């Protein structure tokens, strides 16, 4: 049972992979990858901006602490000038505490400045990679589109595409049906001519009538030939022409009497 389930799972994955392969468009995949890279680049830029903001805040705090330190130093000098050594000592003690804070903030400032430089450099490198990927992406998309068009044109010319295959099959069916109808029409004509089938219109002729028509037609040709010979000979006896006409009339009468019978 375990082996059957594994086999079914493998078949399902294979079919799903084949379906996904047919549905996947490399151009859409490239665009999606490019969009993800842009999102990552935007996150790095926001990180750089956040670090730069923290650095600027530290600089403002350092400025304030340094200003307070200078003020306390001035107060200590003034207290000494007035003979208030105790006040001068207090001012210098506060200044020393502020100086420690200044030192700590300067260390943090240097750390943030280094991080900012690293992130800025990383953002620049990532920007260069994104730009290079964008160029490559557009090149690949154009190449894929051209190859796809060329493949479709080749399939159209060779007739192996699904659309052209359907058209070819339709043409073949039309040709086969036309040939079948022509053969059927020819067979019906032969059957009607032989008398095997009756013509409901009464216009078809049997073999005897056809033969009589042929003989009558030949008689007309002979009469015309005799007339032309007489004209060329300078006038033949009218009797020969009249005789030919009588023979022709007799042939027509015989044919008409035979049809009635």
C-alpha cells in the first residue's frame, strides 16, 4: 500500500509539474523576479534612511551636550573668579558627567556612521545588480518573444501546429467529400444512360434514341458536305441535294416512329 501511494504521489507531481511547465511564461517569471529585487532594494534604502536618521539624532544630542559642557565650564571659571570654589567644583563635576555622555554618544555615532556607509555601499551594489538584471530581463524577454514568433511561423509553414492541422484536416475532408460526390454523380449518369435507372423528368434518352440522334446528326453533316462540294464545283445538280434532303427527312421520320413505339 505504501508503494502504491508513493507511485500515485510521483505521478501526481509529474503531471502537476508538466501542467505548470505549460502554464509558465518565462517573461512573467522574469518580471516577478525583477519586482522582488526592487522590493529588496527599497527595504535596503529604507534601512539606510533609518540609520542616517539615528545618526542625525545623535549629532543633535552631541551638540546639546557639548553646549551644556561649555556652559558649565564657563560657570566654573566665573565661580572661581568670585571666590566660590565650591560652586566651581560642582560645575566641573557636572561637566565631567556630561563629558562621559558625550564620549558614549560619539562612540555610538561612529558605529552608526560605519553602518550607514556599509548599507549605502550595499544599496549601490544592489542597485547595480538590479539594473543589470533589468537589462538582461528585457533582452531575454525580447529573445523569447522572437523565438516564440519564429516557432509559430515555422509551425504554420510546416503545418504541424494545432490550428494549421485543423485547417489541413478540413481541406482533406472537403476534397474527399467532393471526390465522393463527383463519383456518385458519374455513376448516376452512367446508370441513367444505360437505362438501369428511370429518369422522372423524362428528359433522359435510352441507348437506341441516342444512337438514332447520332445517325441523324451524321446525316446532317453529310448533307452540308454535299452542298459545299456543289458550291465549289460551280453548281451541282439540284437533284443530288434534294435526294439528300429526302433521305434526311426519311431518317427523322423513322427515328420519330421508333420513339413512339
